[in-house]
C-alpha cells in the first residue's frame, strides 16, 4: 500500500488495476478491502470502501505499523478468499459456516487452521473442485436461494453439494433435476413412427404402447413385443414369425391371416381378438407356444395350428371351426363352449381339458379325441 489516492471505479477489475497503476506509479496486481479481503470482482466494491492496491505482496494494513492485522488483534478477519480450481471467490467466514454448520465447508473454516487449509501465493485457500459448480453453492450459502446459470449441469452442482455436505441444498437440486426432465410420453406409437423405428439396426419394442395402431402387412419377424400393449391393433397379414409376444396385450386386435410360425405368446392376453386363417405351423418343426394365454372369445376359424402348444390356455367361447390342431397340446385347456366343429385333432393331447358345452360336430377324428379327454 502507498499514499492515499481517490480513484473513480468503473469497468472491470483489470481496468481498475490499470488506472491504479498509472495513478500510483506501480504495477498493481491485487486489490484488497479495508479488512484485508482480496477483491476478485469489481461488483463487490461499495461506494464508501477504502481499497488497498498491492504489487503482489501480502496485505499489510498501514494502520498497524506494518504488522499483519491478525497479529495485532489476536483474531482473524471474517473476509477470506477461496481459490477453487483456479478461480477466486471472496466471501466471509460466516457465510461458509452459519448456513450449514455441519457441512464440510463449515468445518474447514469454523476454526482458524483447524484443517490446516493450504493457501496459494496470494493467500487464497486452495480447494480442488470445479468452480462453475461451486459458484451456485456459494450463492446458496449467501442468500438461501438456488440460482444456476444457463448451461450449468444441475447434476454437477448436486455432486458438489453432496461432496461439501450442503444437505438443505441437495433436496432443492433433486427437485430441480426432476422438474427439468421431459415428461414421459405414454401415447401409443403410430404406424409411421414404428416404420421409422424399423430402419434402426436394433429394434426394441418390449413394453411399448401400440394401442390401436395399424401394423397390418408389416414384417415383424423376431421382434420382441414382450409385455407390449397391442390392444385393438390391426395386425392382419403381418409377418410375426418367431416374434415374442409373451404377456403382451392383444385384446380386441385383428390378426387375420397373420404369419405366426413359431410365435411365442405365453400368458398373453388376446381376449376377443380375431385370428382367422392364421398360420401357426412351422415346417422347420418350431412349435408356436401359447401356453397359459387368455384366448377367451377369439375367432381362430380355419387357422393352421399343427403342434401348437395351448397347454392350460383359456379358450372359453372361442371359435376354432375347421382348424388344424393335429398334434396340438391342449392338456388342461379350458375349451368350455368352444366351437371345435370340423377340427383335425389327430394325435392332439386333451388330457385334463374342460370341454363342457364344446361343439365337436363333423370332427375328423372322434375316436382319438374321446380317448384323450377325461
């Protein structure tokens, strides 16, 4: 510090240092307030502040005859400067301590040198963290409000809040992050959207909502529709060869003349669906699996179902007229009031099935069926 001078403060901190250098005839590098706090932002200067300009040496109050202020008073100043990842922040000790007394920052600065805090050549306390994420935390400690500039990742600020133990800020950040996420879209996927999806190298449809979509005549081979919502869909003439429809909702959908070779429909719900003229028969020997499926009231008239697995499925009130069920597994199946007239049931397994009220007129293999039903 040199002799007093009155200087107009304007522009940036660099402008102030340049004016001070010219006025005082020195190479000014640092500006301190009257309490020895390092000024790193011109906005921190008040109209009535007395400032001290130095060429880089530590702050010495002229009123103490050259002795450091802390040595004279036996206490330490409330103002201090932090060097966070190379960026300087000037604040007060009470700001770091009072708002969150149990935080890491509070423990670091509550008692002088309690943690043996390291200081750089300018006397600023060194903290090896991200300055852009630290700034919102410091402002929160100053005024209790979460303010984050555009472009700052809230997840980064949350990580710093957790690191420094600012518990009250963590909850604010978690809510802000949740509110910033786009709302989940549960609306059904249209045919146009699905066709666009098909251009991708890998198609994942598990659990998606296709309710009411027109997917007729599309190539859907080997696609995983497990637990997907396909209710009221139009899948007529679609190729669903070896598709996975396990636990999918196909209620009220139309699958007339669809290719269902080797399809997997375990525990699916196809109640009230139309599957007329479908082909479940795979020449390679891969059997379609509809075990445990809900097929109440379905219309499967004229479908090819050689070797199909309908074990413990529910076919109550279903229409299976003129179906090919040769070698089918119908053990434990509910066929109550089911229309099986004209069906080929040769070598079919009907053990334990419920055939109460079922229609078997014009059945092709009455002898075999009667031997299989208990």
